[in-house]
């Protein structure tokens, strides 16, 4: 199983999980479909579906395009309702604390805390084991057992945010918005420290802020905390997320 990161920021989010027989699950549709096509060698027929966390356009902007190409989309009703006149043929409304089958993937929707309704996902596949995907949330109320892979937001650090506010590059009202909607680095660390990481192969950090993060510093700090390989989801990276990677 391979994980491709197409985009992971407020400029657009998109990830592809591709199994060895070609079957693929898309996470988020905030990047143009052509980027997905490049990763999948232009074989859209292999896409089992696309799960979307919430209605913000950096996660959902290209939904109408994906639907037009017959890709099944699973998202909160709130996401579909945010697009006027959406063709609902390939839309499936999902709810928090429910599980869904998408091709050979199983997806469980977790409620998270953002400034609009938002979901995290626990995704399972025979080849991959269990993957946690959490983004655009100030915190995570649940701890998921027996994880093999973790993709989690590390949006900003208080320190870099305060620096940006004092230097005038960020307005101070941003602080209140971020506090209630995005994950601060220490929260990411705390979640990982209180999760059983025994079977976790790697941690992938998502949705780093352009102004209030430092990729290498964040990666190093989390790597130190978890003692596992840690990656930053830079566009273009590809990670082997097989259950047994070697
Ligand atoms: Zn976002
Ligand atoms: Zn958002």
C-alpha cells in the first residue's frame, strides 16, 4: 500500500492510498483531479471512492469535478449542501461514529472539533492495517487502539504564532480562530504520547501553516516524542504504508 501526498495545506489537501492491485482510496478533494490522475497513472477506474473531512474549500473544492468523473464521494451532508445544484448521483452522506465500506477499504468516521462540522477517519485495509487520519481540528477526543499508521495535523506552534503576531505579519484575532479550529504542535504531541504506538510504523504530519510552522523543527520534535519515523506531508511525497513495510 502506498500513500501519496498531493497537497497538505490551506492551499489544498489531497491524499491517495493505492493498494498493490491498484485499488485506491482518495482522502480529500481539495486538489485538481489531474494531480490524482498523475499519481494513479491515469487509471481513474481504480478509485473506490473519496472521503472528505469537511466543507472548507481547501478540502472540498474539486468535489463537483470528482463527481463528474464518477468518483463516489463520502462526506457529511454539510459538505454536499455547501455546493449549490450538486449532482448527487455519486454522493453518500456519512455520519460521525459510523463505519462504511469503500471498495476493499473500511472507513470509520470520527467527530473532530473545527469551526464547521468535520470528521477524522480510521481507515482499514488488509494490506495496510489501521490508519488514523485527523486534520483541521483543535483536539482529538478519542484514542484509537491498534493503529499501524497515523496522519495527524500539526498546524502551528504557539511560539511561532506569537512571533508572527508581535512582528505584525499575523493579526492577533488569528489566535482565537486557530485555538478553536486547528491543532497546535503540543496538542499533536500530547495525542501521540497518549496513544498506544506499539504497532505504529510511522507518523505523517499534516496541514502545516505557511507562517506559523517550521517543518524540520516540528518533524524533529515529534520524532523525539514518538521514537518512530516521522514525515511532513509535503506535496509529492510517497510513503510505503504496508502493514509490514519490509
Ligand atoms: Zn484546512
Ligand atoms: Zn478547515
